[in-house]
C-alpha cells in the first residue's frame, strides 16, 4: 500500500489527542503517526496484497487458537508505541498476560503497548527502506520478533533485538520460536503467487 508522510512541524506537532480526533473524524482513512509527529496516510491495498495479508492473518489466528498464548491483530489495529509513534502492522501478536494487564478501556482504544511480534507484508508500491525503518522502530519499542515479507523480491527479513537483520531468499517456511512457540509459517504459496 502506498504511504504518504506529511511533516506538520512547520505549523504544529501532532499530539496523541489530535491524532485520535483525526482518526475518529475520518474513519474511512487509515493513518499512522511517526515518533516525530509526522502524519502517515496509507492508501488501501490492492487485491493481491489484501488476499495475501488475509491468508497470513488467518494462519496466525489458527495457530493462536490452538495455543491460546496471546492475541492476534490484523492491519486495522493501531498500537500506541512507547517510542511515541502510532503504528499498524499488517499482523501483530501480543502475549496473553501482557494484553490482559491492560485496562479494558485501553484495549478498546489504540492500545498503549508494543506487540511482541509484528509482520509487514510489502505491496508493490511500498518503499522497502521506509518499511525497514518502521521495523527498526518496532525493535526500539520492544518487539521481540519481526518479519518483513517482500513477495516481489521473494525475500524475508527477520528482525530480532540486538541482532543483525537476517535476509532469506524465498524461504519455504519461517519458525516463530521462541517468541511464537510451535508456529511454523509455510511461505511457498506466497512466493509462487507473487505477481511480477
């Protein structure tokens, strides 16, 4: 999906309350906010990306229902990260005890928590460098494991705290161990179905 970043610093610093009001007043538009207060407007994804993202989310939901270890979120969920940004990963997972520790009204809004796991699926119009910067932001906020999947390049990038990024060419599967115990995500379908 295409992202447009607007630097509002010449006129204002976009606060959490202003961001919340902007989202509430424009429910048909997907926004993010960078730690610097820049507004990110995200266009809807195309059919192939939407289809692939739905498949990925479903696989995480099925795994999570069998383990009951946490909570899975789709790309519509915006997390209020401790580093100051408001971000919506394509797939996110939060360990159950951490999620349940949040007061119910915090869970209904943009949850003020960093997911334990995030996945970003690149669409053909995404800038990989922008998404890599977003992955680093997640790590700096406490993500324990992150995957960036690039179907066009048939690559997976694995992000872990205090480790270099691991780049894999068309891996058949990825293991979520130890963050997502027992999860093995098969990826052959994603690489085979990539539209070039």
